[in-house]
C-alpha cells in the first residue's frame, strides 16, 4: 500500500468536513507530486496548527485539473476522486504528540516531543509517507474512530490557529497568520546554569528598557500599552505603573489588532497610537521589525512613528535589517524611512531629564537615527 500525506489548515479542514469526501483537492503548485498518486493509493490527512491526524482517504480514480471557480474548495483545482475510509471529527482528532502516536512514527519516535526538526515531512501535501508509518496511522485512526479519546483542543486554541484573509496587491484573497509571541525564557528552568545565565539577562534588560519607555510616555501625558505577556515584569521596574488594561482596536482589522497588541511599547493619545517601540536586545534584531512590517502590510493607510530601541553595538545590525528588500515595498514607503533607531543610552538619558514632564514627544526626533536619508526633504 502506498500512502501520501495531505496537509490542511483549520479553514480547509472545516470546508472539507462539510463535503461528502468524494473529491479531494490540491493546489496547482503541487501538480508534479499529485500526479504520482494513483487509484488505490491512500491519502492520510493532517491538520497543521493543532498538529492532528484526522482522515484516511482511498483514491478511486485519476487526477483531474478543473477550472478556477468550479473546484470543491477554493484555490484547490487539482482534484482526486476519493472515498473516506476513516474520518475523525473535531474534538476527536488524533494528536501527533499523543505518546502512542509519537512513539510509533519513524520521523518522531527518536525525537523529544518538545524538540524541533520532526515535521519536515508535514510541510507540503502529496509527499509520500514511509509505508510502515502510513499503515501505523491507518490503524491508529481506525482505533480512534472506534473508541474516541478527546483530543483536548479547546475552542480558544482552535480559533488561535485559524488563518485570516486579506486581499493582496493583485486583488487575490490570500490566507495570513499572525504568529503568537515567543516566550524568551522558554525552557530556562531546565537549561544548564550557564545557558540560564545567558538567556535571563537579555529578558531583564529588555523589560527595564520597556519600563523606561513607559515611564517617559506617562510623564509626557500619554497612555501606555505593554503586551500582556510582559506587563507584570515591566510594571515591577516602573516608577508608577499606570498601564492600559486593554487596547482600543476599533481602527484595526482583527489580524492587525493582534499584531499591534504584541508590540513592546505603545504611546497613545485620545485612543490613537502616536508612537510604537520595539526593544531588540538580542542579536537577531528582526522579530520586532517583522511585527512592524506586518502592521504596515495589514493597515496600508496607517502612519505612526516607529522606533527600534537597541544597544549601541546593535546599531549596524538594525540598519542592515531595516534595509532588507522585503521591507521596502509598503504603500507608506520603505520601513527604513518609516522606522528609526533609538540607542539605549539616549533613552536612559531622557528618562533622567528633570524637565521630562514639560517636554514634547517630538524630542525623540533629536535622539533618533535614520537608516537612510529622507531624500524628499533634501530636494
């Protein structure tokens, strides 16, 4: 028996669940791979995001390519006739990290469940599975269908993994996702002492810098937003932690609001964001830039002051990242012209200014450094 994997998103899983399962679609980009699937082969279905297996389909005929608009599921114009041999509904899915599943598959059994590198085979549809893995999954799903064990996925977890839709520059509707914020101290408790010492210090430093920015904003009369994941740590470093408990988001689309909530520090006035700051203490630098780039892409008419706050030794790296080609194509202009660099030292000096409460926020324009000159202002 030959087995192939079919990768679904939350949205395509829900769309496919509403069909009779007699037609299975693939994207045209996978044509070379789908063409290798023959009648009698088995398709093993996997939903990414929640990392679960949910179906076994037998292919009953050859591939057909249909015209856009006539496909069963939008954008999946390569179609195979199929018959469902096993189907698991939401709530009864088969999590890949369940021990009896994880320990049975050749590409996971020798890897710790929390480690990476195991999902290489689950990145694209129509990839051939090891026959033993396919047979094992067929048996495990059949057993799950006969005696279901709840998958433990809450509605909130399910919705968090759902993609958003937006219309791109070509007028096409595309799926997007806003990544969840990473926890910088993850695995710190189980890491070796020297690793803990290395990873903990940057977290403390970034929180202190967020606290300084928050104190400055409050002193200048702004309301201040700190992401929920950082709020407790940042508040403990502040003089008087009067932080917003929720962020006014009526001006944003849902994915844009989710992105904005993750930005390190926001200064607001009359419910409108005036300045946004990303603190980049680590060597990577680009995580904050990606959030700002996401915001500009999601809200093409949105214009605010954007700043990367980083140590002096990261100045060159900040400028290099700001001038990446991927950051140069926004409607508002390139990220290099929209976002400036603020050194730690300048923020620390500003926080100590005895006249801080009398200063206007445009004082930052005397402290910031641009990655490239604004040529319009020079003409």
